[in-house]
C-alpha cells in the first residue's frame, strides 16, 4: 500500500508534461500538477462540562458542533482568542501536569492519518482540563497567508478512539459503543484559538486523543500542484491540568464519623479498596440526629474513578430526617479502588435502571415519601441551602465474600434463588423488603439485600505471539497436560472467564470472541473427538473472519477437515438433553426449519464487558449490577445460521475483561410447538380487525370471509390447522395486506411471541437436565481478525510513539474493515478509465513520426519512451488491481514517467532555440544528468519543472534575438510565428488550465486523458521544421 500511495501521489503527471518554451513565463508557472493525493462502543465513564469564554475578543463566538460520528453530543468547549495569546495561569485548584510538543496534523483519508496524543491522569482526580490550540505555519519560500482548517479531535480513556469521520456504519459484529468508555469529541479551527475541554470524574490512567484535519469528500476536492498552492503545516499544541480530590480512606468493618454541610464546595468523598472474592459490598450509614430542614442526601459510588451524576455503579437518595441505619448494597469491581460521593441533592438526579430500594433511602425517580417526611415542612431544594443544613453520620463498610455460606452464596443457594433480575423489574423486591425490615430493627452484620452472583469460573492461559497485537487465551491444561476442548454449560449457572488485556502494547489491534454450538447427531453428549474438533475449528475460524455466507451448514461425522491457525485456539462443541427442539420463531415453525427429534432448542447468551461480569438474561440482555445492556452474542442450536456467534472489540481498553455464557433451554417439542401455535392464534385473534382492509394481491383475500368468521368463533379458531394459522399471521405482517402498518404489526408480534416463549424457557435456575458444551476462541489480531475484507490491506503505523493497526482500502471501498461499497465503481467504469488513461498516450505516435521526418531523431526517441512509460504507468496504477498490469514495480514506472516527461520538455525547447549543432549534444547530456537528480530529489516539486522551462526560454530568447539582430529580419519564418506557434501555445494553455484548475479525483481519468492528447498535438505545431530557420533572403 505504501507503493500504492506513492503512485497516487504522482497521478497528476503520469504522462509526458509537454510544456512549451515559447509560452511566457506566466504560463510556464502553471506547470502540470504532480499530486493527486496532496482520511463504539461505551458506557459513560466521564462527563464533559461547559466552560464559559473568558476572552473579550472572542466572547461572541460559539462552541463548535461535535462530530456527527460520535454517539451523542457531549462536548462543550471554551475558546480564548488571540493568535499571540500567552499561556494563562491555571485557575485556583488546577494542577498543570502535561504539555505536549507541537504535533503535525494531516488531512484525514484513513485512520493512518491521525496524530495520537497521550495523557496520563492520576488517581483521585475530580476534574481533568484539556487545552488545545491549532495554528497554521507556512513552509513555502515566500510567506503566504494560510487559511485555517477545520480540526477534529476525539478523546478517550484507556485506548485509541474508534471513529468514523465518513459517518460509515461500523461492522455489525462490533461491541456496542454504549458498553465501552465514552468518546469525547471536539471540533474547532486552526486559528490559534485555545479550546478547553473539561471532564468530570475521569478514569485514571492513560488517555488517548486522535486529532486530524477534518475529513471532506475527496471526490470533490481539486488536485493542486505542489508549489502553486500555499504550502502550510497545521500544528496542534496540547496541555492538561487536573483538580484532585482528597477522599477519606475507609477500611472494612471500621466505623467512621463524619459531617455533611450544605455549603461545602464539593461532595464529601470516601475511598476504599475491594479485594478479590468479594461479591457484594454494603455501605452502612447511621444518622444519629435527624435533620428535618435538610434536603435529601445523594449517594453515588463508582469503581476506579470518582462518581458523577451520570457515571456510577449505584446511586440513591437518603432521607436525613430519620434516625437509624441505612444499608446500601452494590456489586463491586474485583481488586479495584472504589469512590463514594455524598452531598445534599442540588438537582434532579438521572434515573438508574434497576436502582434498588432499601430502608432509609429511595431511588431518584421515586415519587412517594415516608409518612414522617410528609408531615415536616418542605425542605429547600435550591443550591443555596441555609447553614442549618448539617448532618452528622457514621459509615461502615461490610464485605460479603463470594463463598459466604451465611448469606446464601453457595451453589445450592444460588440454584434455589433467581440471580438474574428481569428487564422490567431488575430489583428483587422480596429480598429488598426483607432487608428493609431487618435494617429498621438493627440488622446483623451479614445482612444484604442483593443476591450473590454465582458463576462457574474457568481460568484461562494466555499465549502470546511475536507479531504485534497477536495473542489468544485457552482453558488451562488438565493434570495430563491436555487442553480441554469443551466448555460445559448448565442452565442457571453462567460460565465465567476472566482474561487480561495489557496496557499500551495490546490495545492497537482487535479483540475477538467467537463461540459455537452444534448438535450431536447421535443425541448424546460427546467429548473430545478429532473429527468434530477439526470441523468446529473450521467453523469458528470462518466466523472470526466474518465469512458467514460460506458457513458450513451441517456436520458430517464421516468427513473431517483440519484447520490450523497460529492465533486462534478452538475447542469442540456438543449439546444434549432429553427434550425436543422447537423453532426459534413461529415463522420458522411453519417452514419446517427444526432440529432433529430428541434434541432441545437451546440458546446461549454471551456477555462481554470490561472490569465487570454480566448476568445473561432471557431473551437477549445482560445485567451489569444495576445497568442492562444488549447481549454481545446470542446463539442457538436450531440451525447452522444461528449456532455461531462473534463479537469484535477494536482497540480494546486495558484491564480485566469478563466473558459470561448463560444457557437457556426451551420445553419439549410438543409443548413448545403447542405454545408457539397458541401464541400465534392469540395474536391473530387480537388483531383480527386488520382483516377488514385486506384486498388483492394479499394472499388471504381469497378466503377472507372464512378467516373473519373463524377468528370470531373460539371453537373454529382452536380447530384451525397450523398452516392456516401461520398464513393469517403472515398476512397481518405483510405490507401487501396491511400497508404501512406492516412494520408496526411485526413489532407487536415479536413482543407478543417473546412474552409467550419466555414462559417455557429454563435458565433462571440451575437445571442439570439442561446442559450443553460449546467451543470458543478468545484472540487478538491486527485490524479485524488479521484482515481487511477482500479489498483492503492491513498495516501497522506509529504515531506519537504508539503503534496501531488499521486497514487501507482499495477500489473505493470504505469503512473500518473495507466492506462498505456504496462508492465502488463498476468494473466497466474502472476498465473505461484505465483504457482512457492508457490509450490516450497513443496520440503521441503522429508526433513521433513527424519528429523523425523533420530530422529530430534524438527527440523522437525521447518522445517514444515518454509515451511508453506513461502508458504502462497508468496501466499499472489505474486498474484498481482488477484490470491493472504492472510491467515492473510501480515505483520504477513512476520515476521513468516523470523523468522522460521532464526530458521531453528540455529537448523540445532546445530544438526550438536553433542553437549551433555542436552545443546540442552538450546541452542534452547536461539536462539528462540534472533532471535525473531533480526527479529523484522531489519529482513533485514545481521547481523541477520550472528550471528546465525557464532555462529553455532564456536559450530561445537569446538565440532568436541574436539571429534577428544579425539578419535584420524577423526570425524564425513568418508562417511558424503566425500559425504554428500560436496554435501550439493555445493547446498548451488549454491543457495547463484544465490540469491545474479543473482536475478532481472524480473526473481525473477524463481531464488527464485530455491533457495527454492536447500535449501530444502541441508537438506537431511547436516542433519546428528545419526550413523554418532558413528564411528566404
């Protein structure tokens, strides 16, 4: 691709640039252009605050609009005007930490063009302030004003931001952006204005920003000759300052006394460390004296960073008007520092999904208040609370171990108690209510309202490879040294695997997790078999490279295929139960797409997240503490299209990642099928009114009256066969029958059917009769599974000392993995463009013929090789690798094309000057040596073309002037001066204007072909005949 870029850089002058020496110096400065190419996923973990402008000169300016590719507009910035602005002193409390050197910014064409900025935020940071200032710097010999460019910057914690400036959708297998760290975006101009960005509660550690000149559609950009346009460099200066908090350090089982005052400048902060094997933490708050005039006290807890109103593990509103203990339970992160902020509520807090209810405090969205609170005067809710608002309290931490038998965290207790709250009510109300009563009476030390999260933990072993970003994880070997080939799953107890992604040197690739399940055709749970092992290794390997359309439909135990990969570890999968399978949807039931008899319809839900394990929840959700997100993967064993799943995490954040797999089993085939059909009948009965509007070409129109009567009669509806029932359902969801309501009806059926199937799903509790085993891979590789589709190349780049991998796309393919084809030209248009650029050089043949005829043999040879190398250079460069033909390396063809073009300019001007024959050979050799040097030095420089052109003009002027003075006559012949020279000059002028001002990437093949033809025709006019220099006396 490096050679490809080099070739693109020369597309502008790929042919012989025939510059005529007779044209004035002004025209020659318009020498032909030589440059055609002159550019997630995240739970919110930080908050951006607005900072008002403090500059008088720019007080009327507004903050730039955030990049459209970001998930949501979270950026506000402030600007301080003044190109000569000096660094100002930081506000009180800010500690300047980093000032980066100036970074050169490039125009975005692909991710390779980004400039990476690195910051490191210390722990206990309350707010981080980032300052950016971009400016233009002239690089030309003559000082020129540089126009400010639009600058785009994306900032993210942990790893490089995954962005799409072209606003192209990411591949479907990418992890949802909401489940990753938030990307903060900023847009501004390179006008020496300082832009500031503040982030509340930033995650400590490495932060990376990528900055570049904003992307614009390259098809509409004019191709400019280097030297004609202003030569400018865009530079970016960056600084970071922080405001640190001073949290009070807490230890477990020790009571601490504290006071909360309304007029304190920032929340009261606490800090404590949660070791491994702690499943639940209880925060116990005791209020000795109630405060009836105080507003509610807000409670937020967060892992690794200070919490904010948006980013927290758990939040609550504590009522300070009652005495007693308040216990708040939450799921912590293993082996991490946790921070708690307590403050009087100053504004309405955001609603937390699944916020728990416990004694003495309520959720932010709870509208009811305790009876004693209602009897008290209303407390002020403004920020300016009176000084009387003060609460004295004591706090205590209680850790509940993962295997604490006293709190029901054993396997038996976990099996008997549901541990996965539903999406409608994630809070176990019974446990909460019991805890409330216990707390009111003075709870015991081990009381908690949250159930323990029970997992089957599988340790994994890392295998690292020599290449960048290549590693994988496999299950630990057994006592015999054999790596297990299956991961066994049981309904009700999710399987958990924890693996680490290292800082800096693991984050530049793509983390991939693939899982597959396949039915055993013999109906029994089989262990490691070579034939199935090899087959499933092939299946998962295919999924890892996104070749779903080539997925093998079924396993043939008699035929095996061995697949070996160096970066992917695979294991086999089998499944077995005593029940039968059901279709995954009512629609599939009618199509007969079912599993063999004796098998179960099994679904595996996979959760993948940084620093926190998830609870797989039917039908497609994952519960992380008090937050619910879509599952990373959902697979089932009904057919080959759905039994394999894949998720990619580009540029993964460092830390501990958790993968949890939950198994869910449907009922027997007869029961499940009956449930599905009954669900469909209930649905069509509920929406039978839609039949009234059905007309042809609806497939139900022929028996419409029968269907109406049958749906109104319960007996007829129950007797309706399966085929007719499914037909009515399809009609209700068909646009030909219900028109614009078809999508609405499809959504309603999906919700109705999902509710019906939930009633027959096992998986909420442990069930030994519902089990399966799967094959999985955890691996990392450059780009996307080590490749970039069919029309892309994977490369490693370094910026700011940090290495990352990215795709470079060919043939106008775009996107993160070079699979977006909306702008891909057709094969016919590619062939036409290549033929135009190549065959247009054949117009030099008449010029070569007349050069030989007029006695210019050396010039004819140079014209021939200029045509030859130009044609073969375009044949190699313009075919988009589909119709391209490279005689030798493209770099060699490119050099020869430029060199022969320059040499053709030089010999043409020498021939027009009509100097003595003895000096012609000397000037030819001198030009050949100097032009070879200039071409190798910088083939795109304007001076490489101006030097021979200006020298030739001087030779022509001196030679013709001396001849006119000597003969006292006009020289050369009048016919040449009056006809051929003006026509040739006009042709050169038209070619130069088209090439310098009209050429874009979109019309390149047309304009450049015209340039070839015009320059070739100009030789016929400008190359003089020998008789031209011997006028009659």
